[in-house]
């Protein structure tokens, strides 16, 4: 069985050419800026990509990347379960850019907000809506309580159900042709 390892941005930058880099963020996040040479396979499409990733892993080490390191760590766990060795970039693209490393941007794709910002907008809007509706219909305040409880659970477990739901929205999904082209490139 494979094991998951982690690498810091400075170390990864020194060895960047030795990796096949897989960015597991949504296509919009990827378009906004990604580690040079990265291929985009959103986390919720990882199971589909396993055969191509297994092939790619025979040629070079897989470096999994996301915004903060949480989704890439989850991706590494899934790959490890499929007996595919992978390394996660500690701190993700946030740490990568904070250390002054360059990112590539897809100028032709429409960039969307980072997932964390989408979650903050959705959660904040639902809390405000629950409070506003609660002035007329008191049980609506439970919406605000539920969102607050969800945020606490999210922090305690380092998971985010709202992000998982938002990732399924059309603007966060890859075009089928883009995903197929990525999988074809990794399978060669």
C-alpha cells in the first residue's frame, strides 16, 4: 500500500520538473492561478481519473495541489487507498504564492471566486436571511443557528459540506472536453 507524503513549497519548487502536478480545485479556481505545469482534476472527479493517475504515477511522482492543502490531502488519501503514491503541497497555492513562487493563469477561462470565498458568501447570506426572516417568522432563525453549527462542525472536522455542495454548481465544474483532454494527456 502506498503512503501519503507532504512537501513544503520551497522544496517542491526545487523539484518541480520531477512531478506530475495535479490541481484538485474547481476549474475556476485553477484558472485564477495554479502551480506551473499543473493539470486540473477537481476533487469530485478524482475517482474517474484513477486509471490515468495510476499511469502517470508510473512515470513520475504525483504532486497534489489545492488552495490550502486540505483538498489535496483528501486527494492523497483517496489515491493511497487506490495504491497510487502521491505527495501533497503543504499550504497549497496560498503558501506557494506567499513564498513568491509564480503561478500560471488561464486567460481564456472565466475565473471564479476561490471556494473559501464562495462558502463565506453563501454562509453569510443564509445567516442574514435567517435573521431577517426571523423578525417576521420566528422559526426562520433556526436557519442561522444551523449554518453557525455547520461552520463549527466544519472547523472541528476540517471538512466542509457547503463547499462540497457549491463545487457541484455549473460554474465550478470542468467542461467534459477539458477533463477528457487532461485524462488523455496523463494516460500517454
